């Protein structure tokens, strides 16, 4: 399943980059920010689909899936709240914590790269 692992890594790396690009565009009031947000959401779906394709045993991967979904949810909350000019401190903190946790889980689970 090495190819699907690479697909999954590609989608979340691009998704993370798009998240930061969209964030700065929303923050700067760029008129194209809404369009970038849509593209970013497309990658959120691709992260979920490629991750779902890696699930062979739900008992083993349930935590990985839930935390992965939380990462996506917190990125979306940061973007929506930035667009609405609301505070984002709590969402940034939750995003970073869940991201660290999901990276730890991903790299300690058996498929692909196992560094922890
Ligand atoms: C931004 C969100 C996500 C990040 C940063 C992320 C990160 C990772 C990483 C680092 C790996 C390990 C790759 C490797 O070992 O080479 C991985 C594997 C995996 N991910 Fe995700 N992931 C995310 C979202 C998701 C979601 C939403 C799902 C489920 C729908 C999911 C399911 C999986 C599964 C099943 C694996 C295989 C674990 C293994 O045995 O190595 N991920 N992910």
C-alpha cells in the first residue's frame, strides 16, 4: 500500500500549504481568498479519501481517523473565523496540538514510514 501512503502524504502536505496560503489571503482581504478557500476544502476531502483508503482495520485506525478529522476541522475553523474577523487563538492551539498528535500517530502506525 506504499502508493496510497504517498498519495495520503501528498494530499496532506498540499492541504497544509493551501491552508496557510488561504489564511494569509483571508487575513490580507485578498479578493481571491474565497476561491482559494474552496480549493483548500477540496484538498480536505482528498486528505479524508486517501486516509480512508489506508484503513484496513478500523479498530487500529479509528483514533488516527478521528484525530485526522479534527485537524481538518480546526483548520476550517481557523479559516472561517479569520474570514469573519473573529478570534482564532483557541483554534490555532487546537490545530497545532491535533496536528502534532496525528503526525505522531501516522508515523508510529505500521504502514509507510515508521519513525516513532
Ligand atoms: C491533516 C490531516 C492528516 C494528517 C497530517 C495525516 C498524517 C498522516 C501521516 C504522517 C501518516 C503516516 C504516513 C507514513 O507512515 O508514511 C498517515 C497515515 C495514515 N492516515 Fe493520515 N493524516 C491526516 C488525516 C487522515 C484522515 C482524515 C484519515 C482517515 C480518514 C487518515 C487515515 C490514515 C491512515 C489509515 C494511515 C495509515 C497509518 C499507517 O499504518 O501508517 N489520515 N497520516
